[in-house]
C-alpha cells in the first residue's frame, strides 16, 4: 500500500517536479490545505480571544515601560550628548574669539610700536637737520660779521691813508712852490688847489 | 507533520495552551507568550543598549539610538510638533509588531501578528485613538471632514456616505494588510519546507531535487525579513498619518 503510494507519487513527481518549484499556488489550492479552515478564524477557540486580552495587557505594560522608563533614558543620553557638543562648540568658539582678539591686539601693538618708532626716527632726523641748519646759520653770521669788521678796518685804514696823503701832498706842493718860485704861497690856496687836483683824479 | 500527500500549511497558526492547565485556565497560548518575549526583547534592547550612556556610542547603543531617532523623526515629521506626545505610542506599536514579525521567523516560534484577532485589536486601538484625538482637537468640526471642502452641496448625499465608508475601512485595511502578509509568508515557507520533505521521500533523484525548495526558502526568509520590517513600518506610518489628520485643523 505504502509502496504503491510511493511509486505513484514518484511517477507524478517525475512529471511535475520541473513545474513543482514554480507552482506553489497549485498546491496551496489543494483541498488538503483548506479542509480545516483557518485557525485564526476559529472563534470558538477561547485562546483566539484570550490572546487579544493578553495582548492588550502586554501592550499596555510595554507602552508604560517604554514611555516612562526606556525612552526617556534614550532621550536623556541624546540630550546630554547634544548639550556636551553644544558646550564644546561654545568653548571652542569662545577660545577662537579670544585668540582672534589676541591676534588683533598683537597687530595693533605692532602697528603702534612701528608708528612710534617711525615718529622717533623722524624726530631725530628733523632735530639733526635743524641743528645742522642752525650751526650753518651761526657760522655764516659769524663769518659775515668778521668780513664786515675786516672791511671796516680796511676802509678805515684806507681813509687814514688817504688823509695823510693830502697832508703830504699839501706840504710837498708848498715846498715845491717855494723851491721853484722862492715865494711861499698861503697854505689855504695850496690846500684848495690840491683839493681840486685830488678831486679831478678821483682821490 | 506535512509528510504524505497533503500539506498542512495552516496548522502552524493553531493556538495551544502553554504551561499546561494553568495556561488553559488563563487562556494563555503561545501567542501571548511570544508577545511577552517580543516586549522583553524590545525592552532589553533599549536597556542594555543604553546602559553605557556614552557620549560616543558603541554599536548596540548606536543601534538603540538609531531606532529611537528613526521613530521620533517619523512621528514628528508626519504628525507635526504634536507628534512628540504620540512618539512613545508609535514606538511601542512599531517595535511590538516588528519584534512579533521577526520572532515568528525563528524555528518553533509563533508569529502573533499572523492572527487577525491581534491585528484587528491593534488597528482598532489606532482607530479609536485617532477618533478620540480628532474629537478632542477639532470638536464638532471633525464631522465636517466627511464633506470634502469645495464640493458642490448637491453631491453631499453621495460624497458623505463614501467618505464615511472610507474612514471606517481604515482599521479593516490596516489589520488585514498586516495579517494577510504574515499569513502568506508563513504559508509559503511551510509549503516549500513540505516540498523538501516530500521530494526527499523519492529516493536519490528526490534528494537532489529537494535542494531546490530549500534554496527557495532561504530566499523567502530574506523576503520575509523585508516584509516583516515593511509591514511594521507601514502600520506605524499609517498610524502617524491618521494622527496627523486628527490633530490638523
């Protein structure tokens, strides 16, 4: 009996095996699969409704545990992480701002130091220039004074020389006239005549 | 179980009392047992994952935080700022269903989401919650939604029943979608597993051919992993959409 059933199955299988893998639907439609009906729809079984009651209780307990305990734990970790990251970012941002202002200060200090140094250099150069100028002026003034004095002395000497020249000319003229004519001429006539002669020669 | 010429694809959905007589008296089957296992798994995942409380999370903590962020963003993005209040509910819903779907894929386990009574209960809970929130947030204006804005008044006798019907069909589609997906997946797995056993009874050639359904079952398992996550997501996102309509003015 079992042998013949096995052989008949084998015969059918040898015909159908190529199709069998592709046609589960055929077997699903076989009467054997449906004869009992779906256990899910067997509402005479108290276990079918029982699982709904149990399910409600279990779902409620799961909901309460998740919403009161498990999920807030996750949320706390996520929140603390967000805060940690935000704090770290804040610290980093503040440090960066401090560094930036320090760099700015440094630049400012450098700039002002450079300006100060430049001003000092300028002042020193200006002072030196003014001192040199003043020295030159003093020197020029002294030289001018000395030249002036020398010129005055030359002029005085010349005037003195010219003065004594008239006297010599007067006396020489009087002597010459006396020697030539044997008569003496009054001094004022001689002086006048010499004056004329001297003026005519530009003396 | 499925040996022979018939395949018992639906036997896997039968409920049996666990813990002997006590389970029978308390109507405690393997379905609530798996609900408890799923709940404990979700809670353990969060508690154990978040225990380090590290600023730089490890792998398990990162996974727990990703799950939290995923549902939180879904709730807040979809519902709006009010979504924060519903976030724990959506989180519970998503991970209850997801854990149920995935636990059902383990051998000798049971998928409680493959029972229409469970999915209807979940969908009705969402439906009733959204109605309560609607009435609280919008008052009598809630009923104005059954008449689409801008539609001619003459069409009201046609439009209002259609809108009411579409509103009432929400829990139906919500529950049937999850239930049908899970049942179909488990039936498929059972079918191909049965093929393997049947083919293995055919001698040497059968042994060789029996590898085929096993390969297909491996692929189906991958598909079921996708479906399990997808259905949990669909359930959660639809819940969020209904709640958005409830809080919107």
